């Protein structure tokens, strides 16, 4: 049997994520020509020694530039910057160069003047050009590595940091887990139980507030956000949108300030999916980010995506409005294999076979292997006119263009019908009947035909009906067993029966001992009454016996 994989996409569930980028925001520094806190919490700097430059959109005076020598920002300690239960820091960062002073550390943001202090928190990176960043011992050149890191969020892998590229760094702590995301992907993690990120040191951007280990930052910084709670993944995804405008903390993300992210989709070519936002009004939309659940993304308004494997995928759309509000809609979709198959059964005429699809979920076409075809039927009966091996193929195609092919080999063996003279030559005359009554399972009688005979003795020839599949029978004549455990074949089983003139009718019963490999148990019966010939198809099952009734002309 040949199976061809095809996929179909099915809506599984819909989840509306909670994205509140203003909730719990204790400090926000968009650097719009100044370094002021625009969260409304007055965490403004006491010292600003930086240059303002273009941000990642090219907007002038909209990002903060640090030269790696003497630029930094200092923000006085405030209890709103203490986090006994959980918090998050997010910032857009572009690295221009690496600090080459003692130990080669680089601090972007830090509260605390030493790494070992309890309660400090930070965003940083290390080029490890000549040290491992912890004990300042020189490393061999082949040990060089580069990493971003946050408090106890150890990198999962090491990679080289690209200078001149904008990165979004987001650190979260939920009371147990510390996680660092780089461009929305989990980059580092660790475990801290009930840790209190609180100390009395100033919050500093651009360096570590320590003259021996200043760890100067050389690069650009923009949109620093500090939350008194852990952000969820959807909020991190929303911040990661590189087209997102500056967030106005006074904006309430309801009504016209939001741009809906509801979407639907259309499937074509089986596994190619067209996604489309359902909102008609696009004037309030600033950007859209799609996550297809298979590691690929898009920021096109109406993307077309092709899935390579079947499975369940979480498709996410995040829309950022012009007011900076994020709306997220997630749909779990299932791409699954459709498994087509068919079964077949013998019918009454020799070589007649009915084919039936096991699950009717598509449009079908058949090729019977004898140069004949049929379209549109999920169940069809076909007559094979010659004995032989036939490759029967089922072709399936569903409404979204998925295709499947199932192929099965069928051996057709038509009965080798003998002439009357040949039958009479091989006839077993007056088979001895077993006098004891038959002790078989009780089944209903299905009288298939009643034949009026002109002679009180007839010859009976039995053949398998077209597919030699191991049909085994017992024959009863007038309630007595005359044959048992007899396999039906393409060559005839011939016997002579003598009618009982004292009976109103004489009954020949075919009892199925099995159903063969293809139910039901079928036979072709040839009856010769002198010069009169009858052909009868006999079928028996586990519930009923096929019966031929004979009467004598008076």
C-alpha cells in the first residue's frame, strides 16, 4: 500500500492574551531629547553625561549614546526601584565596541556597585576577549566567547555579539525563575527562590559605579522600561516589535487607542495558509508581528505561510497601535495527516467486488487496474471480467487541496466453469449423507432461490466466487451434513443430489465455517437438471445461511 502524506489545518482554540505595557511601569526612559522618567513616578536622573542621537528608526535626538569612556546617567535610589517579589527590565541596546579595561566587563544598567552585593540587578554583556569575566584570569584564544546576561540568568549558549546591531534585552524575575530574553527568544535562565532585589545604591546607566571596575558601556541605549512585576511572554513579544512607537505612559490602552489583532485564515495547496487581520480600519495600526509557531515570523499585514510538518502550532498576531498599545490574539491550529483507506467485499456475481472508503472526508476517484476508472464515489461496485492480479488505486483530494493515494493488490480468480459433459464425468453419484442431525450454530435461513425440478436427481457444482480467500463451508441437505470442512476453489466441487419425493421441498444449506479473508463467505452454484442449467450465487455469514429450495414437478 502506498501512502502519500498530506496536511490540513484545523482551528483548535483561540486565546486572547493580556498585554498591559503600562501596568507596573515604575520607570520609563524613552530619551526623547532628555533622560527624564516619563512613567509619572519621578525617577529622574541627578546626573546626565551623555549625547543624544538617532534611534533605531532614524529619528534624531531619540536615543542615548555612551562613548565607553566617561558617559553615564545616574538616578538616585528610590523605594519604587526596590523589588522584593519580582520585576522586569527591558531596553533596546546597540553595541559599538567592547570595554578593554580590567576584566572586560560591560555594564549597560546596574543598581549596585559590585557584582557580589545582595540585591543588585543589572543588564550587561561580556566579550571575554582576555578574561572569563569573573576572576579576571586570562583565557586561551579558543575559549573566547560573548554573552548578554542578567542577575542569575546564565546563558543557554554562547554566540558572538554583533556590533552596530540593535538588540532588545528583557530580564524578568517571578520570585523563582530569572530569565533573559534577547529579541524575544529565551537566551539565559536560572533559579532564585524568594530573592529580594533591593539595595540603597543609585541606578546607573552606562557603567558600573566603581572606580576600580567601571565597565564602561560603548553603544546606544533606548526605551528603558522597569516594571515592578514579571512581564508575560506576550508582553515581551509586544516590546520586541522593532516598528513599535514610543510608549506614552499616560495612554490608556482601550477604545481607539488599541488596534485589534483578531485574524482569520484560508488554506490552499494543503499546507499553505493565508493569514489576514479581520479589522477593516487600518489607520490606527502602526505595526503587526506574526509568530507562526514553527520558529518563523513575519511582519507583513497579510502573510502567506507554508508549514513543513503536521502538528499543533500556536499562531500569534501582535498588533501595535499608533498610541503604542499592543493587542495580541493567539490561535492554536492543528496541521494533521488525513489517512485515506478503503475496504472491499465480494458480491453475488463472479468477479463482482464492492469498494468502500473507510472515512468519507474528501472527493474520490478510482482506478481498478483493468483500464477502467470512476470518479466521485466513496462506495462503488466493479465487475472484473478476467482472472488476474489488479492494482486498485484510490485517489483522494479534499477541499483545501490535500491529496492522498492508497493502492491495494487484488487477485481475481474467476470460476473455471465446466461443460455439462465434464461435470457429469466427475460427478460423485449419490453422496452418502451423515444420518446424525447437524450440530452447528443456530443461524437464520436465507432462501436465495426456489427451483422446480423435472428430475429427482441433479448435479451440483460449487466454486469460489472470484477471490480465492480461504472460504470453508459445510453443506447440509434436508438437515443432514453431506460435506464438511470443504475449501472452495476456482475448480468445481461436484456432487449428485437425490430428492426426497415425500418432502414438499428439499433444502440445500451452505453453512459458512469462516468468512475467508474477505467477508462474506460466497460461492457460485451451478445446478444441472437434465438439460436445464441454473446459476445461483450463494452467500453465508455468521448470522445467516444461504439456502436453495428444490421442489419436484408433480
